[in-house]
C-alpha cells in the first residue's frame, strides 16, 4: 500500500505540498505558527529530540529527565523508530548528512 492511499486525503496532499514549498526555517516558523498551536509545535520538537537521543542509545530515564517527555511518548517514538515507516530514520540520516 502506498502512503498516499494510506492517508487518502486531498487535504493531506495539500498540506504536504505546502510544506515542500517552504524554503527556509523562517518560512517554517511562520507557516507552522499559523498551522499549529504552540503546544503542538513543542510536542513535535520534543519527539525529534527524543528520537535523536534514542538513536544515540540514551536510556528512557535520562531522556525523560532531559526532555520532560513521558515514558509513553518515548515508547511510542521508539516503536516508530524501529517498526514504523522509517520516517524518523530517514530524517535522522538527512540531519547527520547536513552536519
């Protein structure tokens, strides 16, 4: 099954097309501030920090203390990292390439 058919929504296609049109961080900040609540953006940022720490082998307890993420969030991110669609892995590799 393709991801496009999995999500199956013209609205989601429009959203992803819009995100792909953003050219820099400033545009990302502006778009996401309008699109999401501050809490939603913070939660997504927290998940990215959690996934980086999981990838580095940091234990759940230390991740929770440093990020204030719940163990449920850490577990969900870990499950996606290891058994998901490889989205986290793909982005982690792209972030490493950029450094």
